[in-house]
C-alpha cells in the first residue's frame, strides 16, 4: 500500500479554495478511480495522465489506483489537476522521490506527450495561495505551466516555478535539476486610448463625458445614426485615472478566470461592448460552473451598451443590482459564485425606431405610439439608475470640415484626475459610490442650490434615488471646478443631465 498527498486549487467565483489531491495505490485488479465531485474534464484526466506518464518514460502502475480530490463537496472542473495526479501516482509507486513536497502547490493540464498546457485562473489561484494564513499554510511555491507563469508572477510575495513538461517537474522535485523562478512583475503603465480630439463638435456631450469620468457616473446618450455616440464612448477609458496596482490586479484576476488575460493589457481599463443579442448569462455570467460575464470583465473599466433598447428586457433588468452594489451573485442548483462588477456604464440609443426623430432633414416617419413603445423598452427603475442622460445631435458639415481640434484626452484627463484625487482625499471613493449618509456629509448644496433642487423634485417627480444621484453628479461638477461647496449653477447642470431625453 502506498499513499501520496499533494496540494492544488479549485475555482469558485473569484476565490480559489485549496484542494488536497490524495493518490492511493493498492493491490487488486488494475483500475483508475477518481472521486471528490469531479466533472467530465477532470474524469478525462485518467487517459491524459496515463499517456503522459508512459510517454515520459515512466511505468504506469498496474494496480488499483484511487485519486481523491478533497474536500468532497467542492465541485472540481478543468484539467488543472492533471499535474498533481500524475505526480501523486509516480510518488506513490516509488518512481519519484520528493522529500520537500509540503512546500509546493501544483496545477497544470497534461498533453499526451507530457507537455504542460496553460490553465485558466492561474492568477486567482496564486492570489488565494498568497493570502492564506502563514501559520496554517507554509506553501509559497507554485509550480505551473510556463504559459501560465507570467500572470501568476504578478503576485509579488509568491515564488512561481514555470515548467514545460512533467519530466522537468520530476527533475526539480527529485533535486536533479532546479527550475528557475519566474521573476517578471510589470509595473502599471497608462495605455494608449483613442483621443477625444478626434471627435468633431459635440462640446456639450464631451462635457457630460468629462463629468461622468470625474465621478465614475453612468451615462446614456441618445442621437441619430452617425452622430458620434460610439466614438465618444470608446474614448471614455482614456479620460479615466490610471489604474492602481490593486485595481489592475483585481481586473486581471477576473480576466484570468475567463481565460482572457494578456500580460500586455496589464494596467489598461477594460472596454467591453457586447452585441445587443447577448443573453443574460453572457452579460452577468453563469453556467453550471459559473464564469464571469461582460459586466465582470468590465470591472474597473467601461461597459458600453450600444442600441440599448434592442437588448432583451430581462438582460437589461439584470444590470440593476450590480449598478448599485458593484458585484453580482450567481446562484445555481449546485453552485454559487460572486464576481466583482464595479463597471462604468455607457449606453447609446436612437431617439426613435428609425433613428431620425428631431433631425433637420425631416426623414422620421415614426408615429408617437411607435416612439413610445421603443422608449418603453427601457424600464423606469433602470433609467433611474443612470446618472446622466444627454441628447447627441447630428454633426453639421461645417463641424466635420473644420480643422480646429478640440481638447485632447490628455488635457481632459488632467482635470478628471485632479477631481478624482479630491474625492479620494475627502471620502476615499468616487462620488458615484457615495451612500445616502455620505451624500449628506459630503454633497450638501448651499441654500440656493437646495432651493433649486427642491423645485426640480416637484416638477420632475424625482425619486429618492434620482434626488441622490443629482447631488452626486453636482458634487463631481464642483470637484471639476475645485469648489468646496455645491452652488446653484452646479446643481442646475446636474438637473439638466437628469431631465431625461427629449423627443
């Protein structure tokens, strides 16, 4: 009888709980049994591991093999357990001596040749390993496939050993050949985004975009086709402050869970623009083994929803919770997961089904009933959660042909960064995230502004949420002006953004 015990990691949302891989060999008819709630991908490890061990020159034991993945009630998925299973079989059969096994954790999918293939979620697994209590977890060395090592090495206090194949891992564990640690840890750099100066005209909309960037507010633009709504939305990430290391790491971990992380995108704010045919699961995440959706992939970045009324109503209603809380809970019969979803929503729509309502050409032939049904696709509770709503008029020929360039993204970003720094120094968060109590403390207008806001409450029939959002937007406008208090002009501009869309 022989037993080997190794450690690995599973994925449960953004967390990566520890998994103990126990390999037991005993006499009897040759069998290979996997237990511990493995899914199909994990069960298929039996064939991959058998071929990899044989093709690396080892002998596959003709004995009764039992592999237990503990804890038994935690579902296990993907091929990341191939490497620890193979190592456990070699150690239990006496073909590999590994005296310092307790120092390591392992993850990697095996090819039939014994080569190691990249795995999904390496950054999340390494982050979980680094935050484990040191008195209960002495392991600080993670052996991973070479292609997964760069993202895992972003965790500063971990030792990442990149391995190309099973033989290299065996040589390291036995002391014959040491694997050099992966030491790459790139510093955050500000990415190159499309420049705001490329957008001709649209000065009022650019102002709204600047206010949205300063406070982290959501924005809805309405205008005819070709007015520049998509161009403006694509330039929002270039107006936002550079990401902190913590923000970049959290966003990278989400992309790692989806298998989309690229080292060259480190420090860049995501810009996700799903098509209007996207399902609810595609937008908010889901699946039998929950994975992040577009709103989580846009975490600390921008989610752009073009042709907003064309999205299914149920899809849009699913945005209401994450817009308020900054995270999304996904519940399935067997699994529950939570993903971060602190995104900045930028949406665009036409004023009517044909798109030409209010255009000087008079091309619109939509009836009032058609316009009402089109706009009615957006529920009141959803619109109530959008901070700024602006009309984007068509661009004239004179504006298109002018050689005069508007302000660059760099210029506007300077004002946005200064305003955001004021917010962080005052309350430790952007204005869009203020709670009602914090609004009372940090976003109270002067007497003239309060009187103006009271009149707007009565005339516009604003909800309590709308009232608070006006104050948050007004606070951002004041921060852009470097003003300590919120005055009537700033309240008036915030009310203007809250009046809805004209028609």
